[in-house]
C-alpha cells in the first residue's frame, strides 16, 4: 500500500468514525499516535479534528513497563521514542480513566472483536483500568474475516471496528 493509499483509506475511516460516533465538546478521547513506517491508520486526522472541536485528547506513553495517559493540547511538545513512536515529552500521567472512547491500534480484528496487536498487552492493561462505559474502538483498513484462535483469558475484545467501508459493533445489541 502506498502512503497516498494509506492516507485516503485513513480519511475514509475518519469519516466513518465521525458519522457514527457523535462526540461533543469536552468529551474525552484516548487515541494512539500512528507509526507511519508501519502504515498504521493516520490518527493525526482524528487528533487535529478533536482538538479543533474542543474534545479532550489523551495519548498513550510507555514509561518503563507501564502505559500512561497524557492529555495533549495544540501546543504539546513531542519526541520520537526508541520504537519510532511520537510521544509527548511530558511524563505526567493524567490519571484519567473515564474516557468516552479509546481508539485502539491493531493489526487485525475478528468478527467477535478479538484483536491482534503487537503482542505487548498494553491495551489489554489499559482496558482493565478504564471505565466500563468507555467504548473500545479499533480502526483498521480491513474488515474481519478469519477468527483469532489464540485468544487469552486476559484479552479484552473491542466494542467496535471502524474500516473504510463500515462501522461494526461487537456489542450484540447491548448498545
């Protein structure tokens, strides 16, 4: 996939996201910062929109073996870590746990919301420590097809998946 194709698909994912999820001023969104070298969904589109709409934005940062949640603003300063991920310079954990949604990175997601990530378990840990009301939303270029067969007991599935063509809910009518 070329960088241009990835950006166009990211824009479609973003459009589907904002049409489906009606966020309001001061809502709290936790969103990963994409790694361009891995051709992840371009979340800068999301972040710029949220900040312009006065939606509070939190991003993850790995400090030691822990993922912390840092609120960012238009003037936040970033640096690239050893994995090539842009992170806020600040190490001040916001302490926030009541997000309206968490936009989650993944390599793949199946039809039950089980996701395959990079294998570090940071997002499962995050999901265990946030409000049960928080919507766990994956973004991916592809719709689910195959099932993830190595689901662990501590894996926490997504509530939704946003792709360039649709938004899928895994809540089984519990919305």
